[in-house]
């Protein structure tokens, strides 16, 4: 019996993966303004989305020959590796994007936010399990007027291990007082899906243009639990609810 719904944030409720891809493209253009195609960087990000930050940065630096340009910026940020400098340049652009409330509002996912409000209105327990840090997550939630929709919010600051480790899900379930078999998780990336599955929660993958291909190729979930369009979301939810029931 489903008693609680657990949502991811980045990519699931708001298109922050799109904004992250844009920030990497802007960083690459800043380092090599005449040699980089921003659209190519955004497309390449699809191959590495969901991986640890250092892997994403190294992969993009190698693909677009950014290592030397990044190394020149190491002293600016007091870091020891080129990838760290690339990340810092990228974070400057990312923070500038999300500082604009309208950017966040324009990048909401209406179908998943609509589902969140629907289950909240039905008095189902609702939680957030995000790998965003606390300050950033709360800023996004406040901008979207969503913070009060959750019974518990867990962020990267609350756990030792990030997704795909299930630690954040285990924490949420303890705080809600709900067994994993009675939880439904919504995730958008392979690492998030792995974390939810490993926790024992029923899991739906809500894909984005950045994660769709990898999720379908991953074999992590059956096709009827991978949602590619807004119309498919309620079909997947209702299938699990019929199978498991709802409290």
C-alpha cells in the first residue's frame, strides 16, 4: 500500500539539468569564445548527465579540448586541477541563471508539479530527496512556492553518500515513518533511479531530453515505469497504485 510519495528536485520538478547544460556551454564559450559551439556542448552534456561533477567536467574538457584553457584559470580560484577551475567558471554562470526567479519559473515541469500538488491535496505523505545543497534547494522551492508541500526535505547536506547510494531515501523513509515497500519515488536520472530502487521504493523514471536515452538503455525499470510524456505519468502512477493500493 502506497503511503508516501518521494520526489527528486533537479530534472524532476524543475529543468535544472537544462540550466546546468547551458552553464557548461557558457563556461566553455568563456574559455574558448571562438572555437566552441554552445549547442554541441549542450548535446554532449546528455552523455554525462547524472555523473559526478568531476567526471562531467573532465569528459567535456577532453571532448572540447578545454584542459589547457581551464588550467590557466586554476590560480584564479585557488584550485589544483583544471577540472576544478572549469567547474568554478561553470558555477558562476549557473548561479547567475538560477538567481533570476523568472528563469526557474520558466523551467518548471508542470506535469510533475501538478502531480505533487494532487497527492498533497489527497493528504498523502510527501517528501523531497535531492542532491542539491540545502541553500540552493530551498531557493528553488521558495521561488516555485513549493516548500510547504513537503512533510520532509532531505538535501545533499544531510547525507554522507550521494545518489546512487540509497542513504538519502533511507533517511526520508525513517523521518516519514514509512516502510520502503509503501513508498513511490519519482526520479529523472539513472543515478537517482538506482538510489530509489536500492532503497526498496517503487520507482517511476520521469525522463527529460537529457536523460531519456540513458534511462531507456539502462534496463533499470520496465518500460511502463519510464515516463517520456506528461500524459504517461498518471498511467504509470495508476498502474502502481492499482497494484499496491493507496492508503
